[in-house]
C-alpha cells in the first residue's frame, strides 16, 4: 500500500459541504483505505491505499458523492509531490500562513496568471500542478477578490497545512 494525501474541495467552508472529520475517516475506511488520518476540519486526509492516483481519486470521489448526495472534488498527491510543493514555495519571504498553493489535477495553463482577475497586492507563481498565491499580510488576504478560471476545480492549502500533512505522512 502506498501513502496518499487527499485534499477535498469545498468541505466545511462557508457553511457548504458539511462533513465531520470522523465521518470522513469512516467513509475512507469503508472505501478500502487504511491508516486514515484527518487534519483540521477542511478536508485534509492522509491515508494508505492501492492503485494509481486517478484510481484513488475516483474511489474517494465516489464514496464522498454517494454520502453527500452531490459531486465531491478530491485532489490527490503523494508525499514526494507534496514535499516538492512545499520546497518549491517561491514566496519564502512571507509567512507560511499567508502563502497558499492552489492544487489542480493538471498543470496550470500557461496563461493562468494573465487570466487571473481582480489581482491586488497578491503575488502569483506557477508550479507543476499548482498555483502559488502570496497574500503577504492579513489586510491583503482579507480584501482579496482574486479569481482564476483555472481554480474552478482546485483547492487551496497554506504552507503551514502542507507542512503538517507532510509530518502526518511520515515525511
């Protein structure tokens, strides 16, 4: 069995997609995954399972969709991929809680940054299958109206969360 990190989209955010983490752990176990651990209530799961990334993603999405009664998005990474995201953070001069990775299934389009709308003081950079967003400070984050067409099926995590998930994965 291989270790995977699953990042759920739109779970327990803004009153949508309510899913207690105990229920999420049970759903993952019922779907055949082992050593299931969750981190904070925003849909972060470290687990072990067989199969390739797309198979793990499909299995998790099917279990969640069945339980929630609506499509549920999941982004999946290996510990090595998540380590590369953390190490590749181009904004190390900003606090880790203000730098986010927008995780995507596929590489971001080359024009993703040019197509971003309402960019204020944020800094942006492309990664392998993510877009880094640096909000620099609380005021920038609070007032941001940033939107990406590329973000429609992605989910964000700050660098503190990425680091914690790596610790949980034994990295």
